[in-house]
């Protein structure tokens, strides 16, 4: 059984007396520990689909199931990382990471141990007492990752989380995500419009078209890991992806 399953998901909005179909009959499955990228142009419904998978938005038709159970609302088994870090500006790095655990969820000593562990995993241990305004954009996304990973979700949903970073910080975050994925074995659905990013990260790529949004191709990535962007095979694969868009 797949850990996550979407079947015939459809979503429309009414705008100026017109009905606009954002998603039309979208179906796919994700296996435990799989890293899937959803690749497509702006306006193809990638972010809307992620909101439906997370339970923040209901579908008009179709179903989403996690471990066979219907997804009807948000839950800690599906955590979302957005393009904006959404950290609490008045909390320190360590307090932001601990926030999701909630008061009384674990004993204080255990919370401290867990926070220390995830600070180490994302390379932010020396910044534990900094406020968000005192760290860079890339560091904020490291904290945002740690804040959801400490909840031990079954599925990690990522909505273009590195899009606002410069090229160097973006590559560093991609490498960090792959390191965390190898260490923690999460199932990850990663939304992007960047072909090279999808080719770098994914086991499998769902290519989406627009008007209406639907999956137009499902492409396994058979490039060896770690992926080498300078490799001729990488360039060929990216060209094949461009042809699908």
C-alpha cells in the first residue's frame, strides 16, 4: 500500500461568474521513503494540490488517503514547508524549533535533547539563541525544516521552499535536504518550477500542465546519486524534462 494516494482530485474556483478549473482529475501515489518532485509552470495548480494533500483545502471531487485513511484536515503526520519561512520573530531559533512540540507534550529535558539533535542536523547549533531577524534567509529555511522534522511527520510537503534563495544558498539547501532525507527516510513531495532542481532531488518527477492543472507525464529519474550537474547525462535528462513542459 502506498503511504500517500491521490485519486481523481479536482478543484475549481468561481471568478467573475466563471468557473475556473485549477486541478482536473489528478491521481498519483507515493511510496514510503520516496522523494517526488512536482514540476510545472506557474498557475498549473501545484500549490493548490499541496494544500489539498495537507488538508488545508478540500477537493471538490476525488480523494486523498494517508496509509489508507482519508485526509480530511491538517495533521502532524503531514507537515508543510513554504517558500516563506513563517518563523515566529519573537522566538529564538531553538524556541521556534521546539514550538510545535507544545507545552506538556514531552518533559523539558527530552524537548531540549530533541531540539539539540535537530539543531545539529540542520547545522544551526551555534545559532540556537539568535532571533530570526539576526540570521540569513538560508538559515531561516534550515530552522523551518527543523521545526517540522522534529514532529516526525510521515510525509513532508514542500512548496518551492528554496525559490527565494540565491544560487549558492539554494544548492546548499538542496544538499541539506538530501542529507536529511537519507538520515530520516521521510516521504517528500517537493513542488518546484525549476527543472535542474527537480533533476537534482527526485526519485520520480510528476510533470504538470496547466489550463486545467493535470499530470501530463510521470518520469522516473535513473541518474546515480549524488547527482552531478556538470555531467552530460544530467544535461540530457534536463533537456528531456524541458520538452515535457
